[in-house]
């Protein structure tokens, strides 16, 4: 599916919150968290929009810190799951990280999110650790990294 990438701004937040709540039941970001990313100097928060810019297909927030990138949030709107959107967003972020001269990119994922873990592994991420009982439901966080 074709899409357009744009920087997130405050006009996107209401729609992002709806996607966030559907994707991360109980562990979703708050309005304040999204608003703070607009002002965060190390943050690059992109939204993936349909070609007509009507629908938000997904989004990703990545921090560029020294020689690495840290994905702090990534999601695809549930009505667009299984259409390659997550892969396209991730590929875009990987390329952006390379342009920022990052040597590797990190993320964490809920241990029960098998679809996301599978995607990350297909994209070359490897598990390097875990945070026990990290999420509100006591699920573990799997720490993953990819050399660039």
C-alpha cells in the first residue's frame, strides 16, 4: 500500500490516541506523552498517511542519541494490519537512522506480541535481553537490536 510520511504534529494527536488505545490496551501513551514528543529535540515522530492524507495508517517515534536510534513507539492502525504497513514504516525508520549515522537501532516489544516480534526478526532485529514484568499486566519486555 502506498503511503506518505509526515512529521507528527498536534493536529494528529486525537487520531493517534485512538490508534494507541486499540493497539496497546492498558499500556497506551497519554496525550501529554504525544505532546512532549513534538517538542523533544532528539525525537523524530512520523505518521504514515494514506495518499489522500485522510487516514493515519500507522506511526513511529524514534530518538536519535549519539550513534544509535531508539524506537520508543510504533503502531499500525488495526484496520490496516497485515498489509505490510509496519514493515514499510520500519524500513523508513531504518533508512532514516542510517542517514543519521546510527550504528544500531534498539526497541522493546511486549513478549506476547508475537506478530511484532516476527516482523522485527524478519527485518534483522535480534533479542538481546528482557525486562521482567515490565508492562502493567506483568508481561515481559523483549529488548531487540539491529546493527546498521
